[in-house]
C-alpha cells in the first residue's frame, strides 16, 4: 500500500464543518493530512498515529506576526498547525491527548462564524464589483458571457451567505435561550 496520496476535494467556504468531518474520517482510516491547497489534500498513511482535526478561520493571515503568540499557545497545548490556506488554519491534535474543541462555548462559536462571514463578505463584495463592471460593459457593448457566469457565481455565493447567516442566527437564538 502506498504511504502517500493526493485527493481532490471541494468544500465551499461555508462548509468548514463538513470539511472537518471528512478530514477526521480520513484520519480514522489512517490518512493524516500533510498539506492542502484548498482543493487538493496531501495525506500520509500511518497505522500508529491518530489525530483529531479542526479548522479555524483567523482574522489576520496566518503568516501575520500578530498570530505568533496564539500559535505558541496552540503548540503548548499539543496542537499542531498542519497547514494554512488563505485565512484558514488546518489544526490537529493527537487523539490520545483527549478531546479537541476550539469552540466549546456559544460565544466563541458565534465569534468564529462572524469572522468567516466577514471574510466571505469581502469575497462577495469583490465579485459584486466585478459583476457591476461587466454589466456596465454589457450595456455599452451588448456582450454578456462573463456577466452570465458572474451572475451564477453571485447566486451560489448568496446561497452560502444565507447558510452562514442562518447558522449564526441559530447560534444567537440558542445563546439567548440559555441566558
């Protein structure tokens, strides 16, 4: 059996919990994440090491020095930063060290989803500006091919935004009921 493999897998920005579940299923089969580009995942097989994976969306780029104390805290807690993609950190902790929950309370989960939503809004805003420019060009030239693609993309991104907003609303409602 090969000890390394690459897997192409797509997860939208709002599907990070689904991505975590998938990474943990891969780990349960002995495939430990080595690196990712956001679409491709590189794994190494191990029969001896078992990890639990979590994803975290940071306010700043993982390369920003403002995150250094946080990464040091993670390392002291037995948590390894496997890789980073955009503002996402792919974290793992040896399963033998016990449960691995980054967001054990509602307030921290809500804050995490708000960071994701804010990052998502910047992407949606950029696509919206590009769409507006293309629609203006359409009014002048009558050509629509790129604009049609962008309209579909805005629809998909809007669906993701709605998904994030619904999750946030449910978490806030749950927090309100527990107060």
